[in-house]
C-alpha cells in the first residue's frame, strides 16, 4: 500500500495532546475586537477540543498524528 500524505493545512491548524485529543483555535479572534468584551476575548483566545462530529474528519487529514508540542 502507498503511504498516506498528511494534509499540510490541517497539520498547521490542529494540535494533538498527549492523551490524543485534537485541539483547535476558536474562531472570532482575528479582528473586530474593539466591541467584544474582555471576558469574551479571554474565552475565545483559548484552545478548545474539536467536536466529536468533526474528530473523524480531522483524523483522516492527520493519518500519522501523534503528540505535538
């Protein structure tokens, strides 16, 4: 069988934790921050786990996923 290629944009967007969870950045923090409250911005800046429905799709793009720092 041929080797699978990692989807390069997915490799840059997602990080895998030591326990195997896939983390991503939250949307809405790129611009237009002046009208958002400080507490909302603090929440949005954190990484969140990819939802269960998307985990299988993201895992396909990262066939050789392992812990990344």
